[in-house]
C-alpha cells in the first residue's frame, strides 16, 4: 500500500468536493430546483472521475483497493468537517447525501476503470 498517495488522493477528493459544494451553494439561487441539483452531482462525478482515473493511471498496482481506501479517508474527513460546521448550517436531507454518495461511488468505479484500462492499453502498445 502506498499510504502517501492514498492520503493525497483523499485530500484532493476532499478539496474538490468542498469547492464544488461551495460553488454549488454560491451559484444556485434558493429555488433553483432539480437542474442545479443534477448539475452539482454531475460536476462532482466528472471531477472525481478524473481524480480517480489519474490516480489509477499512475498507480497500476491494486488501483481499486487504493481508491476505496482514499474514498474512506475522504468520507471520514468530510464527516468530521460536517460535524464541525453543523451548528451554522441546516441538516442536509438524506436524498442529497445518498445522491452525493452515488456520484462518488460511480466516479470511483468509472474513473478507476478508465485509468486502469489506459495503463493496460499503453503497456500493450509499448510491447508491440
């Protein structure tokens, strides 16, 4: 296990999620509805997929194990951060939490798969 790279990925995911959440709250008016909701989740999916894919392309040994560990540490940091700022904000609905989880897990699977397949493909091209 490469713990330093796992922690860097977790930190990158955390910073990306905080930035997306900040801009999502800043740019969407209070009654923006479903379109802003899906736009935020789509942005989260795309950014996190790129982070997971880049990580997997640079770390071809057990990329899914490393990605799941990084996601675990990111969720741990996000939970602690959420608990720290909860006195100033309303409690999020469970549907929002579930949608964010779905976006993150899907990003992990898709991004890591693409990153890993990119490495496999470049290895095959180098052998030819």
